[in-house]
C-alpha cells in the first residue's frame, strides 16, 4: 500500500452496504463465505485495517448495485484511484481479481482433464482413474496404467490463462514440490501445460537430480489434443 493511499473506512462501508443491497447481513455472509460478524464490523467502521484482496474478491463476486472489485479495492487502499488516462486498466483489475483468476484456472483444469481423457479412450493399453481426496492439490490426476513399464501416472496441471504475460508457476518451485513427494521406479509424473512458452521454459530448465520419471506435455485446448510429450529426467536408482 503506497503512502498516499489508505483505508477509507467510511467509503468502504458505504460501498459494502450498497454491494449487500436488500439482503440481510447473514444472507450476504452465506453467499460470500465471509462471516456475518466480520461484515458487520466493516459496515460499522470498527476495523482499522482493510480487508485482503481475497476477501474483497468474495464481496465483489456477489455484489449488487454494480459495485465492482476495483471500487472496493480503491476504497480499501489497495489500488490508486483511477485517472482519466488509465484506459482499460479497470477491466484488467476486474479480470485479475483472485476470485476471477481462480475460476479461470478451475475451468482450464477441467479442459485439461477432458483432453487427456479423450486421448486415453483412444489408447490401446489398460488404464483407470484413481480417485483422489479433494484436500490434496498435488497432483491433479492419478491414473493406474500398464504401459511402457509404468504402473501409475501422476499428472500435474499448469494452466496458462490467455492474456497474462507471466506463467503461474516457476520450474524451481515446482521441482521442489516434486522432490518432497515419494515416487517409485514404475511411476510416471507429467507436468501438463497449454502454452508453448511454458513448455520451452521447462525444457530449458530440467532438474538435474530428481528421483522421478518426469515428463512435460503440451496440449492444445482449442483443438482438444496432445501436441507433444518429452522426458525431463529419469528415475535415479541408488
């Protein structure tokens, strides 16, 4: 938060009340997933610190009366006030809200799964999807297979949202997470991406000492097919 920006409690309270509309605080709380007590304190200007962008995105997602994510972010002091020369910056802010980004990522992950399943249905080998617990976010998909000496296939989805300049992950962080998991010699792990720049970035930075059969796969969501898959490293035996 810049020094010239601050939490405008009164302005935020007015906007939040407008966003709530005719709904009761309890109903608004149920819809947004933010506690009624927390909402009440913001409405009565009893909280000195602004809500996080994540909380604001929850308010904006269920807001009435055309209250926007940017309106709330400005009142909270997270964003500078919009100048006339800002052009389409407002649309960018709305698009990049945590709620919108998460929804876009979830939609892309569904498409990843559809592409992979469509390809598997055409494959000659036996396979089945292993059900994973929702609380586990890694990997995104596990298959029991009998192919190329592999018995299990772990797939980690790394979607790229169109229009965003930077990837949503860094290879080094990803490899670190993989290193914390235990894989067997008959396990296969594939990083799945839908952007060729991400694919090339990973290919240029393969891990040097990772105990896993690691691959990277590029898929085309528009055509609904797998374009290529390359090995990054082979399981290292003791």
